[in-house]
């Protein structure tokens, strides 16, 4: 079930990332644009690492 949901969500992520990057590029002041867009792209991978760590911790919990 987890793999199926990851597959379904993975189909829409490229569209969401593309749209979010363009929206940020339009809304952010030009002098800050490169820093904000770079941080946005970097935080995506940092969030994935944190989510994977939470999944590992949840899978190792002992159930009563």
C-alpha cells in the first residue's frame, strides 16, 4: 500500500515542482530570487531525508 501511494504521488510531483518554482520566481524580489530558488530546490531533498528517517523510526516501533 505504501509503495502504491508513493507511485501515485510521484506522478504529480514533477508538475507541482515546476509550478511552484515558476510561482516563486514570479513573486520573489529579483535580488533575492537566486537564493530563494536555490533554497527551495535544496530543501526538497532535505525534506525527503527527514521523511525517510521518520518512516524508519515508525517501522521499528514495537506494537503491543
